[in-house]
C-alpha cells in the first residue's frame, strides 16, 4: 500500500550541503515499488546545486529489523515511521567510508500536507535531533515530475 508516487514536501538532514540555495529548491519525489518478495525499488529525485538528480536503488528487507537496506549503495536504513498511505514520514540512514548521515522525509501523495502531518514530521525531526536542519520545499514540482510514472 505504500507503493506508488510520492512528493517529498520536507527534509531534515545532518548531511551538509545536501540542498541547493533557497532560490533553487524544488519539491522532491519518490517512486516506491515492490521489486520482488522482500525487496523495494526506490527512485528518489531531488533538486541539487547541479540541478534535478534522480537515483534508483533496490533495497532488501532486513530479517531482524523493520527496515530495508542496501549497504553496497550506502543505504543502512529506509524505514517508514508513520503513514496513512496519503502521507508518510520516512527515515533514511546513509553511511559510507566511515561517515554516516540521517535524513527524515515528509512524503505526500499531493503537493500539500495538513498541519497534523507537518507537526508529526517536525516532532520526529526533533526526536532525531534534526529539527534545526529541517526545510520545507517550495511547491515547484518541475523536478518531482521528472519521475512521474
């Protein structure tokens, strides 16, 4: 039920320099599909300083924890913290070469979200100590639309 196209309305991350300057930010997007039993295919598109960039990765379900991962690609955890299938708060932990970053994403089926969903995102960002680096993305969907199914 979590499969399908999502807009990324907000991000909180401790990865320095991940987002471009405010004037170049746009909505992100993700396409989540079941690849095989126990696997997810995830495409993520973000506006970066070099322009819109998308990445595709196959994630495998961890047998012991409620996360999907692909350590070869540096993805240590992809976990849906909460959802009602019209929105989702997603935690992503990346790590490679001794460095580790954590990000929290607010997914939505629409380019807007309710106050309660935004509050849930902000509360989770605070718990993860990412609140001071939280950013709500402008409603420009030109980058997000590059991965529309």
